[in-house]
């Protein structure tokens, strides 16, 4: 089994990192560059930085800010937000991203995914899915920071993206986001059952035990963490220690 990655996530609005509950009620957390440096120094395996309002406001992301974040890090960096073209993806890669996460525009123009895989390689292209339960055992994919219905069944949408060759899935549970009650392991298991590529679970991290359960029960390849780090409830070494105690292979800080 490969090492399980622990990945802090920075949701960026304007100049600030923000955090909400169910992707709403966003509170300012702090400076993106300072937080990126802090988590890198704590031992993060990768980092995710998302401009969460670019799609909503139909504007380009702040590539200068993203470049400033990339300059702080010597670990893989996933960036996303507001992508509408291959040109936008290229700009993220030039700003220092190793991988680019795509959600909103791809739900309306799915060929962007296959074109992006063809041009940049599968290892660069991440499908970001914001999934919200629609009925027992079913989830709808949402867009624009969890605000808009796509009308797509999340599992069927992921299957289509897999066929188009994306290299990773960033799976956010809108229902569990910011609640700190643990990940949505039912959603996670439904996705890992069909995916032959890495799945990163995001939304609901509670403590080290919840991370371990996502891996052992839900078969996540990586765990994405925000609130419990932003509010200094845990540091990355604490979380990794608990995961190691549950026989999960981790990269030590």
C-alpha cells in the first residue's frame, strides 16, 4: 500500500483563506501564504489551494497570489477555481501547480477534461466533485462552491470523468463540510468502489481517528483537512501519529 497523503486545503476568497460549514457562511481564517508555509513546515504531504469564488463570479483566479503560495512550498500543490479553458490550466501550472482541479466548467463542457488530459497528462488533471446527498445512496454533483445544482448524479459523473482519463478525484461532501463530525464514508466508499485512480476525501475531518477510518473503511488514498488545522485543534504531526497507530502507512514529517 502506498503512503497515505495528508493534505491541508486552503479555500481562498480575495486575499484571504476562508472556511465555512456546508460551503456556506465563510469566515476569514488568515493569510494564504502564511498558512501554506505553516502547513508545509508541519509536514503536509501536499497542499490544495482553491479560489472558491472565481467560478461563482465568472472571473479568472488570482494567479499572482497562487504563485506566491507555490513559492513557499516544496511539496506537490493542487490549485483550482474558475477554470474555463486549457489556457487557464496552463496558467495554474505556470504559477506553480503540479495538479489542477476542475469542477464547475467541466460539468457543462465535459470535453475540457479529455482535452486537458491529452494536452497536459492525466497526472496533472484532478476532477473536483462537490457531492450532496439527494436520496439514500445517491448524491448530486454541485458546482460554484456547492451553491448550484448540476443535475448530474455524482457517481455517474465520476464514471464519465474516469473514462476521459482524469488522474485523481478530489471528493468533497457538501453535507459534511465544516461539521467536524468525520467524513461521509458512505459517499467515499461508493466512489472508491468504482475508481481505479486516487481518491482524496474532503469535508468533515474531526480528528486523527476520522482520518484513519476514511482510509481503513472508505479506502481513501489521501485525506484532505481544513477546519481542525485552521482552528489549531490539531497539528499535522498529531494527526499522522494517530493514523500510524492504526497501521496506516504515512510519510513522516
